[in-house]
């Protein structure tokens, strides 16, 4: 499975790439919405793990929706990391998750490798 990570800075991005690569995933990363979009077009990931507010002019949801509009990305999935309260995140989860290719909406305060790994297991099972 291929995962594209999008984080605002390299200090956040590198540990995620290292960890998931060590688990056997193909990984790539970018720090701006524009770079995520360009990298996704070349890398062809199965899943995006993105902070909502990336560097640049384009946010994560705009990147995701522009990609899934393309036939080759119609099965792309997103794990979205947001800087919202837990109650606001629950509202987003109830509204978006599983109906639009969004696997999970995770508040940044609850973000860790295991939470993302659990969401990716769901996707992996679907792909098998």
C-alpha cells in the first residue's frame, strides 16, 4: 500500500515516513498543498494522511477533492488531521467519515502512529 503524508514541516514529516516505511508501506511526503497534489499525481497513493492546514495556498480537503475527481484516484482515502476540539472532531467524523473516502478525522492532540495505523488497517482489509 502507498501512503502520502502531508505535514507543515519536515520535523513532523520525517518520523512518519520512517515509521510507516519500517512497517513495509511505500511512503512519500510533502509540506504544501501544491506539493501534495503534484506528488500524488506521480506517486499514486492509496491513502493520504494530511494535516488540514498545510503550507501554501491549497488546503488538504481541496487537494483530496481535486484528486478524487480524477478517475485514477476515485478510490483514494484520506486521514485528516485537524486542530479542533474533540467534540468538533466528532461532529466532522459523523458527517464525513466513510461516506466520502475519508477514513478518519483525528484531532492533532490525539495523533499518534497507532491511531493512523488502525485506520490504515481498515483500508488494507478493504483492498484485499
